[in-house]
C-alpha cells in the first residue's frame, strides 16, 4: 500500500489499498479518506488505517457470534 515507504498513505495509495477490501465509489472512497485524515494533511497514517480495518473486522466477527 505505502508505495514510497513513508508511513503514510496519500489518496492514490489509500484508494488502491481499500479496493482490496471493499468495492466503493470514488466519492465514497474520498469521503472515507477524509474521515481517516484526522489532521487534514491529505495523508492517512498507514498503521492507524490498518489498525482501524483490523478492529472493524474483529467487531464484525463478534457481532456474528
């Protein structure tokens, strides 16, 4: 995901990565990216993003049980 290995995901890197998990419209991806970009710098912390995705998957599994 982090093509330039700086620890952050720009919208292009993030969009390519999210496509592996979810099928979203470009508008939805932009909105989700903006939500994840807590500091409004146009980048998302890769580890923070992956942790959020992992937590979402765990919550989903718990709800199924």
